C-alpha cells in the first residue's frame, strides 16, 4: 500500500490563521480574546496542521524549549477538535499498536502510584514508591523507539515533521523528572512537599506525552506511513524493550543479503577481505561505530553483540542534527564545523550510562588530499578497562 501522506491535504488559510493564533500565545496576548478571534479556525484544526503550525515556529527561530512553554496551553485549546478527529487505527500487533499498548500499561503503572499518594501513605510506603518510580525508567525504551525508528520515517515524508524535535525535548523532560523523583525518594530526609511537587510534575509530563501522541503524533503517522513501513519498523524494534507489555513474537530479518557479492573483494595494500569477512570484522569490534558523511547524513553503523546505544536502519540517510536532542544540536554542529574547517581532528567525552562508564569519541575523516569526508563516532564501554592494574600476559590466559 502506498503511503497515505501524499494525499494529506490542509486548509492553508486555516493553517495561516492558526499560526497567527499560536504567535499570539507566544507573545502573551490575552487568552480569551485570542481564542474568540480565531475560534472558527481552532474548531477545525487537524493533527497534520498542528505539525505545520509548530514547525513554522521553529523555522522562525524559536527553540523547542520556547514552544514547550506554551504547548500545553495550545493543545488544551485544540483538544476538542483533535479528540473528535477521525483517523484509521493501527492493525493489531503493528509497531504503532504496540506503542499504544505500552501507553495503556504506563497509565496503569501511574494509577498504582497515584493510589498510594491519594491514601496518604507516601512516608509509610516510601520503599514501595521508590521501586515503582524506578520501574518507570523502563519506559525510556518507548521513547527510544520513537526517536530512532518512528521519527526518521516521518521526517523523510514531509518537512513539517521537523517539529518532532519538540516531542524529543519532552522525552528528555520525562527522563529528568523520573530521576528527580528517585533522588527525592532515596534521600534520608525526604521533604514531603518537594516530593508532592515533583511527582505532580512527573505525572503531568508523562501523561502529557501520552495525550500528545494520541491526539497528534499517532493520527498524523497513520496518514503518512504505509503498511509495509509499519512492518519494517516492527523488525527494527526487535533490539529494543517493550515496557510493561508482553514482548511480541517478532521475526528477525536477515541482517545482510550477500547474494551477488560473495566474490567481491575489499582490497588495499594491507590485505583483502570479502564482504562477509568485512562485516564480521566490523561487528566483532568491542565498540559502536557510526559513520556520518561530509553532507551530515548518517550512512552506516555497526551491530556489535552488545551495542551500547541502540541504532535502527531508519536512521540511514537521516540528518545528524535529527539524531540528537535539540538542546545538544549546537554542540554537535560545533564539533562537525571544527572538523570541517580543520581546527580539530577529534573530540572525546565520557558519561555514566546504566551503571557503566562509556567513552564517546568523534574523529574527523579526511582523504589523502586532506579533504573532509565525514565523522566517525566511536562509543566504548571502558568500565573494566579503566580499572586495569598491573599486567595480564597472553601466556596467563
């Protein structure tokens, strides 16, 4: 089935008026008067038009953080027409259907936490609350599947989906909010007032993302993604978790079809490899490799057995800017520009991730004439390496 997105039409007059409405909200104009002025357009807003409206603000120079400040206010005004919008629901077991089931499971988990709070048992059940809030960290897999699989497919369809960076920023707010609540619950002198404030923010953020998915993201995605593409996304989701729901029985595609390439050789003055050997060599290296070309497009990544950060084939051809949270894009661009102009050849960072120490390095790639040809990102788990002491020689194996 062809992607339905090619047939998605919008009322340009309404879109332009709604852009004016959102600009008025950004400019802090009086809400009631603003609503009355644009009510006839607000009453017919669609999910696709929402993307067009919010993306236009990014194009005017507003950051995702700027838009987030007024996003919920606008969504609340748009709620009735969006909730009444008719859209085709996903097939049972499809990528989108599984995301929606994860949301339902998340709401159930939050309901269990809410009951403890409403029963005023926070201090008595502090340990149980801590366990339940820590469990919410598993929902990061839901956000990763959106960022690494769904978003790239949508971005390739239409420019309006550049606005997905706003939702990525919301994901980061959710991640940070969960950490804050965990830190409060882990402190020996927990402040009940601080807990109530932060848990309220956490509920608002997590349930707000669910609402924005249901009202805007999912309906818009169904209109632009074909059945075959949903199937591809399911295959790509295999290496991710499925928070709070039963893991689906998904068949894994063959990683590489070597038909017709069995006899092809990769030859240099240091030796030669066939295609299978080259792939095995790259995927056996104890590092994650990602190659971004001179046009800032992701072109290749390896699949080691224990990949640190998940990658999906959907990112191939994606602009590297779209592979990072909006708040760190400026730094990515700064590194690439320093490589491009020759002022730097590498950049090195290290982070704590899932209890491990991760070294992340970027290397400029240049040909024999010194021309910039892209960036190689190398991520490595150095938890054990940094603790090495003395010697362990080969004969001691």
